[in-house]
C-alpha cells in the first residue's frame, strides 16, 4: 500500500501507450485509470494542435482519448488553473483530473483560498518543470540558433540542461545557459521559478532520478497526499501500472537536480530584481505608459477576477476612465496591490500583453520582496514560487 512520502518508479502495462508516451507513460495511465474507475468525471488536458508549438486545452471523458494527450509540449504555455474557472460551470459538482506544472498548482491553491475552486473535486498529478518556451520565441530560436526549419521539428524536450530538438534528418541540443545568455531559451518567469517539484499536488511525477535500466522507461513518482496514494494503489491493483521502490541513488540524483534548478532560479531572480531594486516604481510608470487597457493581464491572471456586478453599476470607475489611453497610473498601482501578496509567477499577464509590458517581472518582484519581509515573522509559505 502506497502512503504519503513514498518514492517509487512506475510505468504503464500498456505497451502501445509506453511507446507513445514519455517516461513509461505512468501519468497518462493514472489519468486513464481515474476516468475508468470514476475517480474523476473528466480530465482537463492539453494536446498538440496544428503543430508542436500549438498547445490546445481539451476536456476528456473517454479514457481512450487520453492517448492523444500523451507527451510534453514545452512550447505550449497554457495555464490550466485559469481554465478550470472557464470550464467550471459545465463541470459543476463533478470531479476533475489534471496534470499540473508548478504554476498551475500554485494558481489552483490561490484560487481555492478565494473559493473559486474546490480542491476536494480536483485530482492533481504534478510534473517536474524546468520551464517552457514561448511558441513564437521557440520558432525563432530554432531557426536562428539551431539552423533548423521550425516546421521540420518533430519533437522537443528540455533535458540535462539542454534544449533538444529532433527533426527530419537528425537531432541537436544546445545548453540552455548558452541560449539564455544570448536572449533565447525559457520564458523569463520560468527562469525565476522555484516550484520545480509539485509537492502540493497529489502525486509529483517526472523523469528526474530515474536511473539504471528504468531510465527513459519509467516515471519517478512521489506520493504527496492520501488521495494520490489511493489513486496509485488502485491503478496497480487494476494492473494498469507496475511499480517498484525508487533507487536510493536515483532519489539522491533527483534532489541534486532540484537543488541545481533552485540555484538557477536564484541566479535569475538576482539578475532580474537587482536592476529594479532602486527604481521599481519609476520602471513601472515608464513601462505601463504603453498600456492600451485591453484587460488581457486581468483576464489571464489566476488570482485576479472581475465581478459581474461591478460592471453593472451605473457609476463609472474613476480609476480607469473610459476613453483615456494609456490607463491612469492608479489602475496599475491598484492592480499590483491587488495581487502583490499572491502572484504565482505564471507569466500569463506578460505573455498575453500586446504592448509587451514586463508585468510578470514587476508582480513577481513585489511578491518576492514582500515574502522576505514577512517570512521571518510568519514562516515560509506552503510553496515557493
């Protein structure tokens, strides 16, 4: 019987799925079993759209359809936690299964604090995340740094500190540090992120620490909740998964990998934040002067919601005057104040800003400085972003 804290290797018993999925297919198999056993009523997943730069969210209710969602899309930058709110009316009272990155997980935790989601109705299977690459930036990087036509790329992955592509005619990898020093690589918020292993999910899965004959053929699974233990036990009992205890050396390697990623996050925080330390508000005023008041930052933020009744009021909002572009400075100050204690550094505000304002940088800097002030008094928060 699995229990919270257990660490093990797991892989699917479905040979066809094992060939298509990554790391032994354990994550996809767990979600399939969750549907088959009625543990969840639906799975909110991501599948490849037009190409590997096009990540498309989808609701899956037939376990067979989950095979189309197997594998990773590092060039897809969807935040699933925000999408839960959009699908929630259709799934009211039903249980949802999800694969979550660190930012997805943190977004759900913050939304739960605001009674926007009920975590009792969500099964979170977390995956290790070294970061993602914006689709447009990925295509440019592959063309300019790899010398490969982006449309010829059949697979991409981030592994052992490299961004690796497979394409018609071969494969190639370049160190992520080298790419990022030249302005390519991961999204800026991903570089600063320190939520690498999703221990606040029900299960934390990934390839870090899988060694020996299981390397590339199994998933490292850390059991993080009773809910996760029950799901794992059920899949094993149903002969959907095979498991064995994780190799102690693999556990050590996983910890070292995580530590290296955390140090890298600290490096980027120092680089990004120190430049702002003396003139944060001046930088905010200068950059937000381009704002066109489209509202994309609010629409895509997992911790910022609008109230329908607010827009039904007859009195105008004096902080966001109609017809005035750019937005009044107080609009931005109010927005940063609104999320400064709960920014999860998902980067969606910055990713979707048509004016390319570094909103995630500002929000994350404010949140991090606030954490430093309060942590000695209150202790560290449940997760580190």
